C-alpha cells in the first residue's frame, strides 16, 4: 500500500498485477488499449475488499485501487464531500501515477463516482462498469442511507446491524453467520474518525442527481446488478442502462448488494468480459 497527497488530502492506493510504462499491461490477454482496471470502492469498503475479485482475474491484470477521502486508509478532512470531488481526486491520482486513462469499475458508491468521472473526464475512460449503482434516489433508498448515517453517529454495533440486512443476500447471511458476527467486533473497534468520514460520504451520496446527465456518458458501458439487491434493486440499474447510450446490463443470480464480496469470481468474469470486448 502506498500514499499520495492529492489535492491536499492523503489518498491510500495500491497497484496489483503487472505494470509497464504508463500503466501498460504486458500480459497477452490484456484489453486492446492496455489500460488498467481502476476499481472504486463501495461506501464502507477499503482496498482489501477487492482482493478476492482481483485474484479471480487473469494473472497479471493491472489494477489500481484506492480509498476515497473519508475512507479507512485515506485522509478524512472536514466536509462537505461530493461525488464530483471524488472524481476530481481520481483524476489527480491518475495524473500523479502517470496514467492517461483506465477501465473504470465501480461498485455502489464507487459506481456513482465512476459515472461522475465518465461525465467529467470522458477522454480518460476506456470503458465503464457500473456494479449495483444508482443515478437517483427513491424514498426507500434515501431512508436506508439516512438510517445508516444516523446510526454511525450513535453506536458502531447498531450501525453494523442496521447495514447488514441491506448489504448481503439472505443466502449469504445464512451461510456466513459466524464470520459476519466476528466482523461486528472489527467494526466496533474502528476509530471515531472512521464513522465521521462515513457520515460525510453519506451526505455526498444523498445529493446524487446523475439521471439527467446519463446521456453524456459515451464510453462503452456495462451495468451489473445482484438479483437480490434490496438496497439498490434492479430497477435502478435499468434506469442507468436505458440512460447511457449503448449500455448493456447483466443480472447476477442469487447475489445481494455486496456482489463483489459474495461472488467475486463471477464479478471478475463479468468485468473481464466487458473490458476485453472493448
């Protein structure tokens, strides 16, 4: 893991796979333009959450991960934050690493940042993969986000319990009760600053208004959603797929909102297919 001061904020990042000049991939199965995959976190994720998916990609695939401002390993300056601010941070991080463009892959909060990035920096997007994302709110999603934000202000264990049923499918919860219970202890031990950063991220999400601008995304786009996602259900992915010219959409059976954690190999397969076909 490395760090860089980006627009006055420390961003933690990590590069995986084989890298050549300007991020070129020396592997024979690399996408046509050899741009790396840039993987953007969900709201409560960190770099390490991507590792199972990265491990399922073809060996040597170049990937860049980073924690957004406000997330676990990066700086947590006072807000307000915005999705566009994260997109600007990413552009500056790419500049610092000498990367002209990339295949932008985001999940949940990261997919919303990815769409903002594709709108503002079209020349830097070789392709776009939107996983379990939204371009607008409805009252249920808004209520869930507010409940997460308010519980984060009060008690870490209440916060974790409030998030859990929205995040994973019923089957995943049933099969992983012990590990999920252990994870609660880990969340409870996070510093107060982590929860302050999470609140700022929620505020940024609650201001989302991308739907009217989806038609401005012109890079090849694939939309992926878990069949059993109750937080950001299939209807939101359908809005995105309709709004982005030429976008395709795939539904992953049996997966909840955290599909990159529940089914990393399947997500890797879908992402690689989307990127390699461009």
